[in-house]
């Protein structure tokens, strides 16, 4: 179905406004075991509990192909039979500073752990990381407003995956 067009709305069973499956590009692994673990944890947390509500699309739960294509973050939303229901593409420009800062803070955390850093230093880095997650989640929710409804925790996990996808470029 072309971007911007939606399938006819139908009544969704309670709890259906969620992601049931997530597909990421099958590219090379992330540059560190820590980054891979972060991505795996984000996927597990996202699929365990989420709110994903494509505006104007009935049914659900949904399958999401999430990728970066031509400098855009693409949400290719499908039903569980892989039938496309909607695609949303976002420019990455507004996310670039946050993504860059996120990668720097993840590297700092990884170095601090490997070097046996002080617990206080690691906690400070974690606080900064949580702050970036929050800011990224808020930006993602704002950019998707009117297109895909998300709760805050879903947006946080998706932001982690956006950073992982960007790191693979």
C-alpha cells in the first residue's frame, strides 16, 4: 500500500494496538558486544510490552520492519501475515545530535566498565544515558505524532534501535 494510504479501519481486539514482531536489517554486527547486548535487550523489552498504534489503521497486532533508507528512518508497518498496512518515513536530521551523543556515552560506559572505573563514574554515565534516552523518546513521539501513537517506554526502546541502526551505516 502506498505511503500515506491506510487499510480500512476495523475494530481491533483489546490489546491489539501493539507490536508483535520486529524485523531489523540483517547487516553486519554492531561494533561491540556491549552495543549488540543493548540492541538485543531493547528488542526483548519492546516485544514484551509496548503500545504501537498506527493512526487510521485498524487491526493489530503489527509487525514492524524498521530500517534506515536514503537518510530516513522507515517504519514499514505490516499485519502478521506480512501484508503492508502503512509506511512512515522520518528525516534523521533532528535525531543526529542525540544519536551522536548516545554513541559517545555508550562508548564511555563501555570503557569505564572495562577499565574498572569507579562505581560513581559508571552511575553518572548511566544517568546521562537515561537522559538521552528520554530526550530521544520525546523527540520520536513528537515526530510520529498524528501518524503512530507510542507510549514513552516503547519510544525509549525504539530510540535505542534507531541508534543501533544508525551505528551500522
